[in-house]
């Protein structure tokens, strides 16, 4: 199983970024997918948003109304559209896949930096 994130970078406060996570080796359409982030100096990764195989979504309170998670089963890809970015959104963003057998897989992460 391989999850490959892309789309991170440097953006000014108030700006937007779109992250993508391409999955292979997993039955994507039957897998729940999620985005997590880890702030430097903190050991724990926090949930940003997730989406079930059926398309139901869930968001952290800190990103509600600003971030949107979506998936394209034909492309085995999950997306995170991030708008109105704040400096506190700065983190390494990780893609996570949970198979229908409840096995968990992680991508390598992509850096998002929000700074003027």
C-alpha cells in the first residue's frame, strides 16, 4: 500500500492550498480516508478531516467552514481544499487510509507553512 501526498507549500495568511493523496495497493472505494497534521514539537498527529467510503465527512472544529475534504474513487485520490489559511495551520499534513479490514496506512507527509 502506498499513499503519496502532494500540494503542500508556503502560503500567506488568508490564502488557499489544495492537497492531494493518491492511493495504490488498497481497495480505495471501500476505504475510509483522512487528513491529519502534526505541529513541530508535538508528538501527536491531530485529525483535520476524514471521509468514509460512503462519502460522509467529519472535520476538526478548528477547520470547519475553511477546509473541505473530498474523494474521487475513479482516481483513487482524496483531496483537502484549504481556504482562509491561518499561521496556526502550519504543520506537516499526513494522509491516512483505513481499509475495510481496518488496517491503517499513512503517507509520508507534506509540509504546509502559512506565513507572511
